[in-house]
């Protein structure tokens, strides 16, 4: 199991996020064969495998190539569902890496985010952040150079619900970096002259994201990202 996945699992537990039990409860109140639309058509952004897990196929048929088994609670990007040969299938991509494929709709349910919100439609937080349309502003510890003591960044956040958010961190010298979160997990930073933004490490400690992007470091409160009171 990758270190990134281990951090994500630990993070979900620490947040008390809606996990497999939450997804199962949602399924009990709806038809397991519901054909959910893709986010572009207003459907849920992510699906989640139920307690029995699931299997990822190359095509919407159990006779197609099996791409892999999905553990219970696996988060999947939703590309839309369809009925094929009498069964309902959803095209998905594992959130934390893997091939695009198909799962039986009866093995998944819309994924509720760590803020308790079921996000639907396309996440607009990146666009809003670039347009400076923010939900909140604050400050948090940061360091711009390797080995530098932590100072303070001005922060602004555009939230998309369901744990999706874009944070803009501005250092005292005016340099800014965008930090992207999906389903409550830190994903990456934008590419800048300081680096590509995908050389990262992060953890959750004392109610804050401890994030490294290239040589920069940030300590951002969970409440600031998710908007929880």
C-alpha cells in the first residue's frame, strides 16, 4: 500500500469522515441500480464502494478484462452510469490513482464528503479562486524556502463542498501558491517557478494540514479548508 494511500486512510479516520458505513446507509435509502449522471450533468462527483467492495472492469460487462479488485470504501471519480445488457454500470477512475474502468452500480453509492456534504455537479473552486471569489480569508504558518523558520502566509479559500477546495497562500514577499484539495485530501499545488507542485508530502496533525510542496511548507487548519464550525 502506498504511503499516500496510508495518509489518506489515516486522514479520513482522524476527521471522522463519512466512510463505508455512510455510503452503505445512503444505498439503503435508494435504488442500488440508480443510473447516476456524470458531474457535468449534475450527478455526484464521486462514488464509493460499499462494504463488500467491488471490481473494476475494462468494459461494462463481467466478461471483460478485470482491471482489479476495489477495497471497501474506495473513492472513485464518477464519469456517469448506464444500463447495459440488463445491468447498471458506472464508468469511474480511482481517486488516488489507477485506470479508468467500469463497476457495477450495485457495488457503489454516491460518496459523502468529510464535511457531511454530498457534492454534485462540477467543482468550481479552482475557477473561483483564480477569479478571487473566496469564501473565507485568514492567515496560517508557512515557510517559502527549505530550512526557513515558519512565518505567516495570508490565506484565502474557495470551497466547492464535499471536501473540495482551493486555497491561495500568499507569502510576505507577495508570491502566491494555489493548493488543491479533493474530498478533504490534499492533492497538489500549482506549478510555479519554485517547482512543479506534485513533489508533495502531507499529514494531519493537531487539527491542521501539515503540507510540503516542493521546498515550501504550510500548516493550514482543517476548519479553514472545509468550512466546519
